[in-house]
């Protein structure tokens, strides 16, 4: 299980997604005061403006990554769960981008235009998880192809 490279890829992806659970900023912008968001909420300075449940989606992605790792004998299931994890990762990153834009619009309803929207460390780490999930899926497919060709030779 651990000797297969795709296991390492899925574990790295799970670690990268888990970085969002440490409270790192997903995005931030300036409009008079500094607004920022983490997986747990939306803040103005240190004041909590709104609770966000993005951490649940991150936990689901981590669980899927571990399900993929521990179902190493069922390669078809690994591929299926891998694509679901990839889709969840894309949707969560899209949620981050849309959430940043929606929060900027909400804050600037009758004030000046917000400045300097910047995505935080958690967003870029999530984007890096795409690559490792895809590499893991590719490794599982390569293993499945090798095993199928060995079965034909028998």
C-alpha cells in the first residue's frame, strides 16, 4: 500500500487540503479595514462577521483521500473515488473564488470599491492539491493497466 507512488500522492493531497483547517486565510481584501476569510468564518480585523462552514468540505475531501488510500485492492473504486475527490477539489476552489467575489460585493454595497483582493495561502495549497489528486488517479490507472495485462498473459 505505502510502496505505491499514488498512495504518496493522495496522502500529500490530503495534507495540502488539511492546511485549510489550520485557520490560514483563504482570501483577504481592504476596504477601510482589512477583511479576511478562513475555513471557519469571515472577519473584519479580529471581529467575526459571519460563520462559514468551508471546513466541512475540507474534512470530506480528507476522508475521501484516506478512503482511496485504504481501498488499495479495489482499483476501480480508487479511480472512481479519485475522480470524485478531484471534482470536490475543483468545486471547493470555485467556492473560494466565488465567495471572495460575493463578500467583496456585499461589503461594498454603499461604500467605495474594495481594493487589493488577494487569495491567501490556503487557496494556493488547494490548487496544488489538484495536481497530486490527478497524479494519484493516473498512477492507479497505470497499475490497473499493468495488472490487466498480466492477467491476459496468464
